[in-house]
């Protein structure tokens, strides 16, 4: 059986898949997030490797049916969990187009238009960050790669010799700083850069869940005195657990004072650059040296889509460029080859889905989405405060609400156990999903508005489920 279907078969399979996707999207406003607890299975599949061909339509139907009937549906309106959105439909179509065309973004010569589209999308993002001078960037697989790349660039900026000679050539160990609530991709990154995970100094937070500036300055001075080489500060714009945003302007001033690179992990909160009304939450973002933004979080993109932006375009090439005899080169191009400015080599076109969605819907559609999500989150936070059974665990800054059962004299361990029981009750039926985490060392319940399908009625149903569950665990 050949891989090359005839035109009639291609069209039949394509229409069949579109029908499945259309029916699935139509179901999302009311679809349960997952199966009821007693029906969930995590056992591995045990099928044998297929040796001969099967009917393509039947296999496609089986796969769609099984994934939809038994899957965990992040795109559902009742998904209040982590930073995984309902994907915009234009982005879904863009993914299909990318898969079919399969452009190779490693070199400009092999992806002339695709590379220019990515560069234009990077420019749109950088302009919304507030940068007016030179800047550049690259799309990544997500925030982890973007943060890793940013720290690699920061290290090369501070220690140019490290690119060729490694960290072992340095006279003193480099260190960098982030808040206790910053994303754990940073721990991975400093470890993979050969610095060791202890090179990331986790600085305590203040009452607003922000990196404490006084404690940071003390740590920097202490490290200088002890013979370490501070090189970077990582601010967070939208912590995973609470949605907190660090004092970006204050951290920019600190970075300048000690000649440190300022990277802002705005993987989630960076979406607010598209809202004129809420852009002020990111005041100081334009003062950073580099920024991580994940369109597959706050901008309704399917996985995978991250971006690293920097006001030091030359540092991307200084950090990642290598000489190769076999990569085709474009003549007289103002754009660099993507493999020269990225940790990746072969490159998927992760920019097309955002570019196409912006072309079709425009920035204002994102502004309306983000403003609506903020209103819903503020409404839910107000309900928490007035509920009598719950209390806010942290200020609501972005569309994330962290809350707790009122302790009423119970110990922290008892409250944590009660949270676990409450989560089990709220999510057991599969209709909706919220999560639990820790903020400032305490157990909290966490919900967020991440789907563009979520409405007030979904929140009201969640509120009823929370009250019912709280009543049953007393």
C-alpha cells in the first residue's frame, strides 16, 4: 500500500476529519473535561505492531472516537486548570497547513516566505512589548526552551568566552536569580547549561507574591562578596500557581545597577500586551533584555508555540551560530538563518497559527478576550470573598484565582487534606476540572479562566459544586 492516496481518498479523509473536529468544537461549551473517576483508565495499550494495511477511514474514525470519548479535554469550557487554552479554529487550520507544506525553517534559503512570516510575527510581538529600537527573536517549542535560550544568551553576554570554552573556563561560578514562585523550567535550564541547579538563587517573595527586591539585593551583594559572578535576574510576569507579576520596573533598575541581564518570563502574562486596558500590568516589560511569551498559553494557540524576544539581536547569533558547509544560504538577506539564532536545528513553523489568527481576527479580538477573562476572574474572586466557606489565598492579578477553605482553627495539614478531598469531589464526575497547588508554602485551590468559551454560567456551576463539596467534607 502506497503512502500516496489518490485525490478522491485524500478529500474523503480530509472531510471526514473536519466533520469530527467540527462536531468536537460544537460540543466544547458543555462537554465534560474527562470521564467519571470510575471509568478512567491509565493502563498502557497492548496492541501489536501492525504488519499490513487497514482501511484508512475506519482507523481514522476509531482514533477520533477513542480520543474524544476517552480523552482529557483541555479545550472544554469547564476546564479551569492550568495554562492550556481552547485553540482558535484558525490556528487549528494553520497547523494542518503547516503539516502538509512541512516548511523547514532552519535556513532562509529553504523557507523564504515562512521565515519572513515568522520574522513579522516576532516584530508584532516586540512592538507590543513596547520596544522601539533594534530587537529580534525566534519561535520555540514553548516556555522551557525560551527560558533556557534566554539564560544561554545572558550567560554569553556576560561571559563571551563561555560559548567556546564552557563554564569551566570561568574564574568564578556564575549565578542568577528568580523568585521562589518562578517557573521550574529555570531549574532545568541552569542545570543543562552546566551551572548546576544551585546556581539559581530562589529569592523569597513579599505579600503580593512578588520577588522581594530588598532580599534580592542582599543576595546579589552576598554573592559578589563570596566570589560568585551574578549574571542575570529572571522576573516573572504571571506565576504558574497564582498569576503574580513581579515588579518589572524595580527589577530593571536593579539589573542596571549591578550590570545584570534582565529576562522576563512572561510565558502566560505576556498575553496582556494585546490588551490596551490591562497592558499597565506589565509596566517595565519594555525595560527587559529578553522576554519569553507562550502563545499556547494566553493567546489561544494549540501546542507548541513559544517565543523568545530580545533587544540584543547580535547575542542570538553569538550564542547559537555555528558554521556548516551543507546548509544553503540566501544571498543578500537582512534576515538570519533560524538555525543560527535558535537552540533548534530543524524548525517547524510554529508562528503561522498566531500570524494567521491575527490576520483573521486582529489584535482587538484578543483585547476583548483578555478583558472578558479578567472580568470573569474578578467576579469569581468576589464570590470567593463573600462565600463564607472560602478565602482568597493571593491577590487576583491575572485571570487566575487561588483560594483556600477557611481554616476555622484547623491546622495547615488538616486544611491541605481537606483541599485534596474537595478536589476529588469537584472533579470526580469529570464535568469540570480545577487544580491544587502551593503558594508561599501553603496548600491552595486554583482555578483560572483560560478558554474563550467559558461564560458566567460555567462559573456559577463551579461555585455550586464547590459549596456542595465543602459541605460534604466537613
